[in-house]
C-alpha cells in the first residue's frame, strides 16, 4: 500500500513529443525529446514502446510522464523521466488528454 502523501510525491505532467529517434542496438526503445513548457522545454526520455507505435504516431502526441524519477541510462542513452501507459494483453496503450493542453500541465 502507498499512502496518499507518497502518491503526491510523483510529479506527473503532460508533455508534447517533439522528436522520436531510434536507439542503435535497441529493438524496443525510442529516444523521445519531450517539451514540458517554458520551465522544461526539452527533456530526453527513453521508452520501450517501439513495437507498438511508429515514430509518426508519437511525434506531436501529448502524453503523461513522470518527471521526478532518478535518471537512468538505457542502452547508453540517458533517460530523464518515464512515459505512463496502460498494459492491455501485453501491449502498451498510450493515455492521452481528450483535448490539447498546455505543455507541463500537472496530472492530478
């Protein structure tokens, strides 16, 4: 069980994916450049959704990310956050706002 105080420690915000790149030697990973607004305009996040989504489907998408995780290095690439998705029958399904929202909007 997680307390409500612990849950509120997560910084979950909506970002707009500006650029998606392949990572050499990584069949499941993309390197995303994500815009979170004026205070955090270009954050690099690695995500394992390559087998489910194309670059074209991701570029321009507004998606939720956890921003205050410790950075990780995946396949030699630094990741500064985590994309949130739902697992349905083993496949990643992206969560998206119904309408466009300002980059950096906090998920509550």
